[in-house]
C-alpha cells in the first residue's frame, strides 16, 4: 500500500482550518467562528478528525490539540476498523506525521491516551500495537522512531488487556531501547584491532566519537562506509581531530572482517568484538546493521541509530 502524508490526504482548506489561524476562512478569506468537523472520506468508510476549538489560533496550539484528540471520534469497540487498513492504517501514518510536529511530551501523552482508549476492545488494541511495530520499530520503516515506540511499549506494559506472557516481548524491547538512549552514557566495551592490540570505547579521547557498528560484508554497510569516507564535513571533523570514528564488527566470522580491512580509511579505529560481548550481553540494539551513534567527549549519546546525512547536518550546525 502506498501511504500518503497528511498534507496530501487533506484538502488544502481543511489543512489550513486545522493548523493555521482560526481567523481565516479558506473559501472567502472572511472571519468565521463556525466550527466544522473535517471528515476524510473513503470509498468504504471514513475517519473523522476532531473539531479544533477556534480559540486555538496558532499552528502550534492547533497541532497540539489535534495530536491529543486525534482519535476522539473513533469507536474502539467496533472491530470493523481492523478490516479497513486503507482508512485506519492511513490514519495511523498521518497521526505519526503529526507527532513529529509537536513536542516530545505531547507525543508521549497522545500515544498513551490512544492506547488507553483502545483498551475497550482487545482486538483493536492489538491491531494498533501491530501498526506501532510496523512503523515505529521495524528497521526497514522510514518512519522508525524509537522515542515514540518507547511510549507505546510503556503503554503496553501497563495495559490491562495484555497478559504477562504477551508482555514478555515488549518488556525485553523496552529494556533494550533504554540502553544507549539519547542523553545517556553509551555502554563501554572492548575492541580488538587487526594487530591484536585492544582498547575500549571510553578511552577514545576526542570531542566527538562516531560509533559505527557494521558488518562490512553487507550491502548497506558498504554503502555507509563509502558515504562516510566521501562526506566533506565528516572528513573535516576527523582531519581536525574534532572527531574519531570507531568502526566495530560484532560478529564471529573474522575471515569475513579481514577480507574487507582495506575498505576502511587508515585514520579510523577499525576493530572487532573478540568476545562478542556486544551481541551476547545485548549492549547495543543490533536489529538493524549498520548503525551509527554520535557521542560527545564524555561518551554521552547525542544521536542514535541515524543516517550519515543526519551526522553531517549535526556537524555542520556546530561549526
């Protein structure tokens, strides 16, 4: 299914009435105090958005209200919603888009409110958890967002409709998500170089450390290696000793790792996890490889599981 963004899904007039000042009427430009319920129609059914009070006359206030009340018109006891993903799943995608526009605290509240409402019917509740898995957790999802997914996991762990067995997986995912979270200290580990010398993450001295967990035999890893090598801002940061790059191979097949040693620049610290501590102790989330973490001089996580482009943008903003 091809999912549209909310700006594409809603008519221009409806979008303006939702997020812009309530003082403008789309059709004539005249002021209007009349509140209208905006309905996104579909050939099978419809998703009704909440009516935003006209007193909320800034885009920020209106987006905040929309996020908190997005699902108010949904009857969660009606399992028919499950059978219309072209409406319900599309509504979820648009909802996540809105959460990207509001403060993190609002997003957290909005998600927990949604799952509290959905507890009226377990089938609907579990359907929503599957959408969260698909869009916020799946490593191949372009909308993957760990912070929003943590809010969902917290709601699931407190849910009265899920039994203890059903909570085993979200509990494990919640514990792993908490590790190396933005704003916390990255977990230390020992790496081994090709010549047998060893070091650890915390002993790397630099204003910034780029931790690059990878398997050089994978296609995506190769693409990321090339992107990092040819990035002007990353090259400048390493050349000026403002950043060091630690490339770590977490797997056991050293022959594969050694075959690709020439792929890495000599100025990088290129090591492997000799005892496979990272994987065996779940120090880092390895569901998606490669993965990039940007750390400060104290090894506090600044960026987690991001792209080369996001690293570049961060470095450009601090220059």
